[in-house]
C-alpha cells in the first residue's frame, strides 16, 4: 500500500478505517476527491459547519482572555450567539485553571509514523488534566457511541504519552486525565470519561494493532466496504460503490455528528475541532 510519505495517523483517519476500510482507501491512499455532497440539505449543512468553525474561534478567543464584549461584537448569527451564551455560562465551569492550552497539537510515534491529536482545550491543574472537546451536534449523542469513538481513545492516550512539556516537564499520570465532551446545544449534558493506567495500556496495544493491520493491507480488495450500510448515507463515495445517490439528512443523526468523509467543503463536522485558527 502506498500511503503518502507525509501521512499521519489521527482520530479522523483511524475512524475512517474502522468505520469503512474502503472509505479510508479512497480518501488516504488514492486521495480521491469525489464530487458528491456529504450530507443534506446541502445549504443547511454548509451553514452548520461554518457556525461550528465560528464557535470554535470564539471559544479559543475567550480562553486566551480576549474581552468578551469585543468577542460578542463579532457574532452576527443567532444560533452562534446562543452557543456563545451557553459557553459563557458553563463551558469552562469546574475546569482546572493552572494552565489552559487551547487549539494545541500533540503527536507520538505509531507504527513507524506519527499519531497526531489536535485538541480544542487541555486544562491543567495541580493534580488533574481535563481534555475538552466542543461539539455542535444538533441531537445529544449516546454515551456508548462516544465511548467507542477513536477520539475518546486517542486523545487521553496521546496526552499521557506526550504532555509532559505542558506539565512543567513532569509526566501526566493516566489517573489524572479525563476527557469531557461539551455540547453547544446541550450545555447541561456534558459527557466525561475518566482514564487509568490500565486503560492507557489497553489503548496503546489497540492502536498498535490497528495501525499494523492497516499498514499490512495492500490493494483495494484488502479494504472492503462496511457492512453497516446506513453509514453510507453520509459518505461522499456512496454512489461510487452503488450504495445510494442521495445524501442523508445530518439533522436526523441522534448518536453522533456526520461521519468523517470528505465533504463539499473538504471537512466534516467531526473535524471542525481539528481546524487550526
């Protein structure tokens, strides 16, 4: 298999491989940009993505201590303004404040390449580190869905492996790490996942196996289509594989945000948190 030399593992690429190996093959091996909308209605989907990007910028600006009044003057969208108000009320409540690192990237070696994690926020205290990820889902995801996501596995693992420089040069014990998903539409329903040394070891072994499996595959036949056909509704390659021609409605997804496939804007809702501002 000929992955580009610059290819790096991430929660997005590994989630693609887990969800549908063929989608990974099209997107990362062939670098195939297929001209189909990811989700419908297209105009609403694009607007929601833009709103999500704007919210992430606002949150970052607040964390770096830009005057909230000045921030509010830049908001001209009612939905984003509602998200901002929710964030101001509870988005940072209870988080450690010794050091807060917004929009930070960490990476570790994995199977001869790099595993990269781009965080919305890492909040550090004397004896705890909280990973915060802002989500703009229109319906509350189920906890078991989030627990299975590669993001929930990768982000704490990478922080423990590579976060010492954020902690005065001291390694961050797994037991001190937790990950919180905070939802702009559901500010009173955050989902928090604790971490442990056992989970850290389990996650490391799993990621090594997953990366080795991926890299051992050769041609397209080794990257089969998913058996979970419902996922194809939110994949730009669905018509290429005769899995339908009409995009699914992103507003109908209750469990998670739209699947990670190249969209019209070249990025999915699940990747908004990874955009560098």
